[in-house]
C-alpha cells in the first residue's frame, strides 16, 4: 500500500476513536523503523464497553471506506484489542494495560504525528 492509504486509514480511525471519546489518542509513524506497518494508533478506553465501542466504530468507519481488517485480536477481553489493517495497526487498551505495555516507549524511534493534522 502507499503512504497515502495508510495516512487516510489513520485519519479515519482517529475520527472514529474520537467519536467514542477515546482517551489520549497517539499516532506513531513507524515506516522508517519497521516493516510491520506505516502507522500505529494507540488509544485507551475507560471500561470494556467503551473499548469495544471504539473498536466497533473503527471497524465500521474503515469498512465503509473500503478497508477491511486482516485481523482483530483481543475483542472479547477488551483489555488490549489489536486491529491489523496492513499499513495501519490500531491498539485500543484499557488504562491499566496501556500503562503496563507502554507501546509509546517501545516505539519511541518512530515519529509522533498529531492526528488532527492527518
């Protein structure tokens, strides 16, 4: 996929997360440090229902734009849901697991992107 498609998916996903009141949305451009994806999005929800609603909204929003996930893991437990869209990987956490796994630190070699500018 091209950089623009990854960027478009990231913008759509961030809007979908915002609609469900996601906490602390972070977008990390990792294209120069990894072949996994171009963008990681990390966001938190306050409880299982909110995390699942955020994931549902991302999946619906990207689906309407023609992007289907390759894989979604962790939905039922909803402590860490991983949504793999190829050039975009969305991580939706509860607060405790986000602090524990600290993906922002692990992927600090990537560049932080202001999602409002996507």
